[in-house]
């Protein structure tokens, strides 16, 4: 649970893990920040790789990466069937739930088929910290833009909606992201929202954006609002993590 018992979401634009040069991944300061939000010395952490199709090699990679932190780590898989009987009970018993990147469209379809959309709303309200990167960041919002359908990005407007905003991820590393998010918000297809560069995360308490955090000096977060027939984009300086 979070330190204050309130609902927390950490939406990461990219860079939760960094390559250690040995074909493995090390946790970045963003993951340590998510751990700190739980207030636990050894938190119970569950990750979901639904957006990656629960690929066994990726699941193993995640266990190895999370194993570099002091935590009790489990995972929820939905392929070829749920790997545990009581998904609701297991997720409610966690301190932190982390969701990987991948296909946000497939993730949302599978979650809804298994009732995880309603379960996660309850888990969030209970004070379990929710975090994730890319698809795992966008899913908590009303929508964003995605390459789930192919290399050309398309808007996504049916996120879980725990956060009533659009969400931009990989904002400084994918040239398609910014103009499509701008045009989707300008047209009203997506609501006003926030975006995060690589190495930057958006921290919400309840439905309120409270701050951006990051570990790359050049990384920024952004507030994007509809303004007449266009948009107004305001940079947000992240609090730098070590």
C-alpha cells in the first residue's frame, strides 16, 4: 500500500530499466521512486506482462530485474489462462503493481475479458501503488496514441479512465508522438493531458497530477491543453532523482 493510503499512479514515459551491458536490466531511479511510494522496506510487488503476450523470456527477464531490488515479487499472467485463481485477492494484497510496455490495445482487451478493468479500479482505490511504462502508463488514462495497430501511430480513446487525461509516452524519442497527440487533443478526440519524455514519470495522487520525476537532465514532462483550434503545450520541470 502507499505510505498515505491514497491512490497513487506513476506513469512512466520510458526508462524504467536500464541496460547493464550484460544483456540484463537494472532498475532505474524511477522504479526506486515507485518502491518508495509504498513505504515498505520489502514491498510486495506484482508485475504484469500482458502487453507482451506474457512471453516466458520477458517474464524471466522481469524477475531478474526486479530481483535486484529488495522485494517479494510475483506476476500475473493471462496466457494461456490466468496463472492464479483469485486475481482480485492477489492484486489487492500487493503494495505495488507494475505493468510493462507492449501493445496497449491487446492489454486492454485481455484485461476487460478477465474483469481486470474493474479489479484495477478497486485496487487503485484501496491504495495499492500502480505503475507502468508506455502501454503500462497509458492504460490508466483516458487514452493516448499507440503503435499497437502498426508502425503508424493511431489514437486510442478507450483506456481504463482512472485518470481523466490523455497520456503521451516516449515523447522525445518517437517523432510521431507529439504531433499526433496535439492533433487528437485539438480535435477533441482526446481530452487534455500530460506527456513524459524518456526517463521521466508522471505522478498522480487520486486524479490530481502532483509532480514529474526523472533522472535525465534533458528530460521533461508536458501539459497539453486544447486552445481554440490548436493546443497549448507547457513544459514541466521534473524533480531529479538519483
